[in-house]
C-alpha cells in the first residue's frame, strides 16, 4: 500500500524485454536500502524488487501490467516517480493508493495559474462513477485532488502546487502525454457494494 506522496524521482537505466514481460533497472538514491521482494511504486505501478545494489534496483513488469500502464513505452533515461510502501506506523499524508493502475489517461492541457498548474486529463469513461469533485485520484503515482469534473464525463482537472510540480515528473507533462491513473480505493468498494445491493434488490 502507498500514499501517493512521491519519495524521489528516479531514472530508468535499462529497459529490456523478457519472456512474459519487461525488466526495468531504475537508478535512485535509496536502492541500497531495498531488499528483494519489497514493493516500490514506479509511476504509480506497484512492482516487486528482484535485485538491488548501491546504484539501482531491478523490477519486472508482467504482460498484464504492460497492457494496463505506460511502463511498456518507458525507456532508458526517462524519469519516473518512486515511492516505497507505507509502513503501518507511518502517516497517511496522501490517500490510500494500491499501485494497481486502472488505466492509461491522456493529458489534454496544462495551464499555469499563478505559481500552480492546472492539468486536464482524459480518462476512460467507464470509470466516471469513481470520480467525485474534491475526491482523490493518483496520476503517475501522485496523490491529487479532483478540482473539476467536466460534463459530459470524459475529462477531469487537478491542480498541482509548486512543490509537487517541481519534485515529481509532472513538469514533463504536456498535451498528449500518457499517464497512469488509479481511482480512489474507497470509491471502488463503495460502487461495488452499491451495485451488488441494486442487483439483489432487483432479483
């Protein structure tokens, strides 16, 4: 489990295909603190560490992960948001993020608003019921608040404060950029429960 508070921006040192997926070697400052089997969110995708040393750690993205996220198109030299798993005794400064990306969104626009930035994202409309204004959403692993929902469904806006803009990969977003989107965990279970109650009532 993660919080969506990016710990560090690392860089992909190596990205190579392998049977059943893709192996990524990611350079970061805390790689020597990692152990094999530990979880790290990479651009919002929960990956398992398979090797670590003082310079980088390796993780494998399987075909299912590549199909649902942007990791299949990320190459050597690209920067990625990193977050280690939340300790149960730690503070939850963002929101509950599983690292289970729901789908890929597209940045429609990025506008400066004073020192902040407003980003509009297009998302698969089948997820419209999982978004609420002032609710939480994770974009490339960054915990953000939905500042506006457009009608008809299909796009939403988030506002990024200067600190987030400067300390994540967000400053590299532009129109057409593909981003990983994970909708709020609590909202998913609420909608699932509501759907089951409706089905039972109608039966």
